[in-house]
C-alpha cells in the first residue's frame, strides 16, 4: 500500500478542509442546538463533486478513487458528523448501490440527481425489532401484477425526512436472507410517511427518522437487483459503508486532537501552559496514536477496494477500531479541556456525543468482533 498521497488527492483534501472550515465549522454548534443542519450545504457539497465521488462521469459523478473519498469524509467528520452522514448514506450506501446493481434506467433517473445534491437518498434497512438481525426483517413486499405493495416500518433512518428516494429492503419471499428484495421507492408515493426523531444524544443536526410504509405501490422496475438478492445488496453496501463511518471517525479523532493540542498550549495553570504537564501530554499522545492507527486501517480498506481485492474483514476492523478510537479521543480531549469541555462553546463535547453512536450503527462493536472472529476461525458465532 502506497501511503503517499497523489497531488490530486492532496489538493482534494485541502479543498475539503477549506470548505469545512469556511462552511461547516462556524455553524456546527448552532445546527446541533437547532437539531437541523442548513440544507443549503447539500447543494454546495454537490457543486464540489463530494456527492458524486467514485460514481461514473456518464451519470453525473466525479469518479475518483476510494482513498480520495475517505479524505473528504475525514474532513466532513472533523467539521460535523451530521453532514458527513448525509454523504455517507446518500452517496455511499444508496448511490453506490444503484451504480453497482441498477439498470440503465435507474442509474439515469437517480445518479445525476444524487451526485448534484438535487435529490437525497436514504437507506431503509433497520427496523424497530431488527437491528443487528437484519436478515429477519418484517417489512413485506407483495407482488400485485406488475407492481409491488410494500408495508412495514423502518427505524433510525438517516436522511429519512429529507430523502427523495428510499432504498427499501423488504421480504418478498420466505424466511431468512434469501427472501429479501431491494426497492427504490420515491418518498412522495402515497402511503409513505417519514417521522422525524428528535432528542438524540448526538448527530442532532442529522435528519433521522422512522419510516412508515402503508401499502406503498411501486412498479417492478423499481426493484434493485434480482428478486431475493436484496440482502446481498445491503451487505455489500454496508461493507463499503463501514469504511465511510471509519473515515468520519478519523475526522472526529483528528478534530479532538487539534482542539486539545491548541487548548493545552494556551491554557495556563500554576504559571505554565498545561501542555507542559506530563499527564496532559500522555492524553495527547494517546489521541495521536489512535488517529494514526484509525486512519491507516481505513486507508487500507480504500486501497483494497480500489485494487479490486477482498476487503470485508478489513472494513470491520477499521470501523470497529476507528469508532472506539473516536470515543476515546473525544473523552480524553474533554479531560484536557476540563470543565470548559463540558460547555458547547467548545467542540469536544459535541465530538463525544457524535462519536458515541458510531459504535452502534452499521454494525455494533460486538457484531464486528464476531465478524472478525469468524474470518479468523471459520466458525460462525452468531
């Protein structure tokens, strides 16, 4: 793996960093308090090509490699994970799934709009009763002539109240993962309702929702991939999506390091900057190690994807480590700030709240340990 960025990649990272510092960082605390980011930022993400990364140019994408994608998500995670989540889901989970499995008609209909930010997509897999056990989802899709009628509930859906299209996973056949199909459902169809979820601990600016599908009718042309292959679509999307989450967590940890180092050099106690204290330096060193380790694990996944090599286990390792590292980094940065870290005038409290959910979604830390264990032993512990 080449650890040196190309000129193009380095320029893209600088562009992303400048955008984040100018357009996101000054507003992140206010968006967090209001529980909603300014939706105009979506169009600006599209203008920069950040919502079309890795997508084919013929469908409005900006192409590029997955390492470049990670670099942008690191910067967005540093600025506000609520914004990073919009990109990770609309582009990472849905856009890339359409690019991989969609018909030409589906690609023409949705990819240019997703890449420009004109349309936002959500990934409707999780249900109130099935989180980690996604293969046993209960939302049903019943065939009716040339149409499908979809009925069920989805929970904790990122972009749910903003989305123009939902990638919905529903049971079209028997029990287990082989009975699941995937459908591209326009959210303005009759019977589709999105209910915003307020009062979250973190990611407060993100549009998180419960989805209710009450007899939503879509044509068979809305089905993504062959019937019964929906679970494969979901797992393939999540394998890459875990890299997206890991990259965002690297950004959180980097933001924590930057903030803690800056504060430690400025804050004086007993006549000296607290950066001169051994135990403060220990905290900073630990955050720095976590940043580097998480970044390299994440970049390894991007490198494997770009070279067409297996990456699922490495993606689990990156997501597991980076999410836990982000929590540690935020907690240690708050310790450096002391009481001031507990006030939302400073960023580390928000970093801690945003980091905590990263150990839960797109596979809990415990699930990823089982996935890694299965890869090591060949024994399924589920």
